[in-house]
């Protein structure tokens, strides 16, 4: 689990961000892309939607993930895609 090492020395990252990063890493594909909804992440980690959103912002700011908004063909939004960097 070498990917955890990225997190160990990141004292500026709150625990919520580390938890969400580990969750996304465990669910990413070979291209290091994951697309669970905020609601799913919150439910599976037993944290609030707001906490997930803050964690994602923390991870983006730290340069550990990139978020991409996703839309269906009909124009409605679907789960974001998260790319682990």
C-alpha cells in the first residue's frame, strides 16, 4: 500500500481528506479514475456530504486529485470523475 506514503507526511491535510483519498484510491480503475457520488462516499465512510465536499477541495488544493464534472447525454449532471495524481 505504497500510495498511503503520499499521505503520511502531509501534515496540512485534515484526516477527512486522507480518508476520502484512501476511499477513492481503493475504488479507482487502472487509469486512476474513480466516479463515486458524494452521497455514496459519505454513506460508505459514515461522514456527511459536506465533509466529503470539503475533503475533495482539500485534496484538489494539495494537488492529489483533479475533479472533472460529468454530464449525461441529456445534459443532466451525473457523478463527478476524480483523477488521482
